[in-house]
């Protein structure tokens, strides 16, 4: 006999705005599976591998900016969600993890698929909720109340994942004669949060006015036309530094900082050192920018975020401002003008940054004209060819770094990357989830190890017609050849690079992807034209390069822009 409150689970979530649920098959979570499958308000996806399921749900939530449910059976299935949940936690993405469990009295009794699930994700969720098993009487109230509380918590304040653990006692399948229908009088609790943005007071305005070496750093961020507009109005008053994952491609910003800050000399460093730094967005890719500001510390560093965030990435944090960055910067600029403060930067600070950025871009483009076929030159051709109006997922390791070096994107391209934890484990899955809920072309630029590691992301029956994958196959983890430590060790190839002879061709054949294997610039150009032309079926381009040549070319790039 199926419990009515448990069957109502999907209806409560639907009334709270949940529209997408990623399920993994199992017996203990059967009551939840039945509830979700029979609710026409909810779109369900069934993905066998829980680790891939987690990242597919992450991709859906990342694209839609909405909570998405993950649901699994008891035992180790829950633990397989951990990588995606950790990424969601550090990116601030509201995943709703619902795990079925065995009754508490059977924990530790050598019963099958039974582990201690409470707290299993505690380091990476805002809170864990333990619901009553087979609720009856007042437990019905508790069950529904906790569902409401969990959804409210995940999507308000600092957004993030939550974990709902539900033990079930048998029998939990509906009987043959049981008629199931959702209750009509379910209690829904709506959260109330007072909207508000910090308005810069006289002290902030004065400090802004008195600082003639101002710098704004935009970390990982969703595209915002409003933010681009206000930043665009500030470009003659402040230096704006933007990584490729900042999604600020329409403004005049410093974009090649990671290259020209790599081996900066003292005299140049002194001319680029800021007095006031303002940070917005999440993580920053550029290690060289981090090292530069940790060494040449600004007098003030303001962090502006809608959610309370006190991460001191640059070791110089002086003020935490809880506000929407667009609202605060707009008000700061307008209030300064109202007070008739001189907004012109009196030093050559902005010009110094622009000169270095322009020189580096010019040198990079010149080098790319003559460099041999390699991973870097192939990546350059790929990224500049991606059509306007596309979404691009960048795998971690070298793809996101190469994109940050090059930054030559067509208009209206939004960049996504799992930079919460910066792992390689779920890149395929995140891009797949993304592609399932958008009609825009979804491009995944990934390395070979990342791709092979996450092949189960394709093990499901859902169409991915707009998914276009470019795999850069250098026969191993090429980044370790570029790092001084492992690059000089005898264990490099076997234990760091993990050299292999695999190809993505057979994965493409298995899943029916249109496949193109390329080994030179001409075949790459033809393959790119083919995959760009339509969204009729998933497509995969595999770019083969030699790791030794890749190293030499990358050294040449660094030498050219030094």
C-alpha cells in the first residue's frame, strides 16, 4: 500500500515551482519514482549512473537558474551524487537531493544496500532533512512541512543544494486495487525575503573618489545585460579585468592579463598596482592575477555580492558589501556625480593596463599565424569559429585556460564551466543536462581524459540534437607536461599524464553521434563547418595532437607574449 503523503511529494514540489527531476532507478525509491512519473507538471529524466545523473541535473539547473531534483535509491547510490553536489555547493546552484533510505533500526545490521546516509553530504549541502518513514497522523504534517522548508532554503539567501533523506518501510509499492490521485488541499509555505541593495554611503563614495587607481575584477558570472551596461559606463574611470567565464564579452575589458602578468617585472608591476579593487562574481581562473594581487596588495578590496560572501581570494579583503553589483556600482557612480566628485583617473593607471593588454593580444595573434599545428592552435580555430548565439561548456584543466588566453568569441555566446570545484569528472554530464533544456547550440570543449571519464553521461534515451562536442585528444593529461614539477619526473607519462591510445570514435558510434577525426588544420576547418551547419543530431569532433609538439608550441606562445 502506497502512503498518500509520499505520493503527494511530487505535487508539493510542483506547487513550489519544481519542473525537472532526474531519477536513477532503484527499488527503495520506487514510491518517489511513481509519484514523479505520474505527475504531468514535472519532466522526468531517468539516468542509471548516479554520478552522471548528478551532473546532468546540475547542467539543467545551471541553464534554467531553477532548482532541479535528484532522486536515488538507498546505499552507495547517494554517495555517487557527491561530486555534482559539491560543485553545486561552491557555484551556488539549488540542487534538491532526495535519497530513499532503509528504516533507522536496520542501519548497521548487515542488511543489503544499507549505509548510514544521514550526513553523507553534510559538507556540501546547506542542510540535511530527515523525513518520517511512512508518515501517518501528525507525521503527515511534518513530512509536508519539511519538504516546503527544504525547497525554500535551497533557493533563497545564498542558493545551494539541500539533502532530503526519506526512509521507507515495506510495503511501499501500490497495491493492484489502489487508486492514486494527488491531494487537493496540500499546504504550501511561501518564503518572504525583503529585497534590498546596499547604497554606498559617504565613506564609500569618498574612498572611490580619492582612489585614482581603481580596478574591478569580474569572476565567473551569468550573463547580465544590465551589468554589462553599467560596467561599460565605467571603463574610462576604472580598469575592468574579465576572465572568459565572466560573460562580459560586450565591454572593453582587460582580457589577456593571465599572459602578461606571468613574468612581470618590478617597474611594470608598480605601474599596474591598484589602490582600490572591487570584486564581483565567483571564482577567477587566472592564477597569475591572484599571485600579482597577493604580492602587490591594494589598500582596499571591496567584495560585492547579493549573498554574504567573505572569501578572501586575494588576501586583501577590507569590505564585504551585500548587494546586487549592478545596483551598487550604478549608485556609486551616480552618487559620485551628484556630489560633483571628479571621476577622471588622474594617473596613467588605466592606460598602463590597456597598453599591456593590447600588446599581448597583438603578439598572440601574430604568433598564432606562424605556429605549427598543435592543441593550442587548434583550440584557437575552434573557439573563434563558434557561431554567435551559442552556449559553450569548457572542461577544466587546459580547455578553460586556453579559452582564457585567447578570448576571441563571437557575440552573444555564454560560457559555462564547473569552476566551483574545478574538477574534470562531470563535464560531459553538465553539458548534456544543459542541452536537454535549451534550443541553442551547446558546445562542449573538452580534453580526452575528461571525456572518457564521463562517458556514462550519454547512457540514456534522451535526444541531444543540439550538442556539439570537440575532444582535444593528446593521449593523456597534457597539463602535467606544462607544470614544472611533474614534467621533470620519470613518472610523468604513466602516473601523471596517464598516456593511452583510446579514441572517442567508438563512443560516437555507440551513441550515434556524427563523428569527425582530424589531424591537421584543413580537416579541422571542414569538420567545424559540418557541425556548425545544423542541430540535427549530436556531433563529435576529435582533434588529435602530439603532446611533445603541444609543449613546444605552448612555450613559443609564452615566449612570444613575454
